[in-house]
C-alpha cells in the first residue's frame, strides 16, 4: 500500500510538471493547454500537493519505523 501511495505522489508531481511546461509553452504540442497560463497555475498546485503528500507520507513512515519525525 505504501508503494502505491508513492507511485501516486510521484505521478501527480510529474503530471503537474508537464502541465507547467505546457502552460508556459515549454512543451510544444497541438494541445489546447499550450501557452495557457491557467494550466501552468494548475500544474503548480498539483506539484505543491504532491510535495505536501510526500512530506506527510515520509512522516508516517518515520512513525511506523519508531523514529521521531524530523522537521
């Protein structure tokens, strides 16, 4: 179950990064998302959520292993 959570977190971050690239026009395609800054903002939020979820999961893992969580 833990591995699935990490896969979802990493996937969320990668999709967010691609959306940031498309929103800023760094990733060229024939997509409606290209050069639309709304998608860059949505991607940034997704990357932020992935970071927060990663930190939460890391703290959970530290508690499961009996170590105090690091700040």
